[in-house]
């Protein structure tokens, strides 16, 4: 009888320990200028700190390519990756509140598309985008899909007519064009669709707890105006969606 009581108490302690609030959240993400800078600055990182630090949770950050970031969450080597589309991967769980939106834009040589017609113009064309972005889930016409790990090589290949269309988030495409001093005089741009961006959490009790804290604290900063002030402070008010 005594052993049963001791075992019961131990089980309670194990259960309580398992449900304790994490002391740290480990965030992995691709680097986007002004949003997730390699030095730990940026809008998204400040948002994460605003949400988790008041709950006593420190924020740890590591920059990886997008696909590797998602795989780390799948293997539970990280708690969350940033910039996922809703239900993008079945091994992750998603909160109620999104934090940004991708305006997916097509870039192409104007001489090839005199009358660009949105998604219809992608039909049967060679289309490139960044590895892991899964735009094909939102494209309703047949295409020849290709992926690469860096935007510079995509722009260089587009210039050399090695494919037809480059798809990317408008913010990232504009940033890459500026960074690589790419001449766009021969190119057209067309917004194709918009996709909301979410943090994607590991699918276990730890991830569920961190997801619940995200939704709880996000609502607070949304309602009291702190979220909008954060965008204004980063001079990114034009991207504020709520």
C-alpha cells in the first residue's frame, strides 16, 4: 500500500512538471531584413519578446533557411518557426492570430507577357520560388515548379531567360532587388494572391502551451494598441493588418 502511495505521488509530480510553463521559447526562422535580422533585431523578434517576456519566458533565436527551420520544429529541436502559412505542415500546430501577410508577386520579362493575366499566365510555365514556400498549394493551374535556396541565383537565371516567372513575397522580392542592385527596367510585376503568416509550433504539450500564450498575449497587445505602436516604431505601419 505504501509503495502505491509513493508511486501515486511521484506520478503527480511528473505530471505537474510536464505541464509547467516553459522558461524559454526557441524560435528559428529565415532572415528577413527589418523583420528577423541576424543580430536579433527586427519587428518579428520584438513582437515575440513583447508576447513571451511578460509571461516570464525568455526568447532564444537562431537563423536558418526556411526549410531547415520547419524541419527543426518537426523534430522538436525548436519550439516554433516563423512565417508559416496556415496548416502548411501537418506536424505543426497553429494559433488563432497571424502576425503578417505575404503579398505573393510574379516577376517576369515584359517582352514574354504582353498582357499578364494573374494565375492564368502561370499555366504551363517554368516558375521558380524559394525552397519550402509551397506556393503550388495555392496555384490552380498546371505549372513547371522549381525551387532554389537563394534569391540572387533566381534573379540571375531570370535575367538569362532560364525560366519564365519568379514568385516571391513582395517585401522579400523588393528587398532582394535593392540588395543585389538588380535592374528591373525590362520586368513586369503582378500581385497574384495574399497569404497570412503564422508562427508554427511543435505539436506536443510544450508547443500547445506556447501557442496558447501567443493567442492570449497577442489579444492583449492588439486590444490595448501596443501592437500597432510596435509597427509604427519599426516604420512598418503600412504592413499593419488589424
